[in-house]
C-alpha cells in the first residue's frame, strides 16, 4: 500500500469472486495482504465507479462479464496468492 493513501481510500475483501469480478471489469488490484496465512485480502483503490460496481455485483444487477475472462482472472489471482 502506498504511503500517501489511508485505509478508507481502499476497498478490501478476502472474497476471490468479487476481487476477480472487479479485476475483470477493469479495476486494478492495488495489493494483496498475505499477512494472515489462512486468508488473503485483496485491496482496490476507491476509483470512481468502484462502489457502484461492488453494489451491482452483490445485487446481481447490471453485471455482464465474459465467463472465460472471469475464469482466467480467477486463475491469475490464485497464481498471485500462491506465488512467493
């Protein structure tokens, strides 16, 4: 995490499904927190539209992504989890 941002500037989640969705639709993953060996936390900088995308995901409204692209993003994030 960069030093000039506070925690409120980020959306963090341990949920692989929403993290994969956000990456798939174009929100860059800022960082992974692997400090807890049992749970990785994905963090995204709160850019414009992020909160609306999160709400749409959980409400299952206005959500449209390529299934193949979503699956590939899941694989990519899992690789990042288990690397290092």
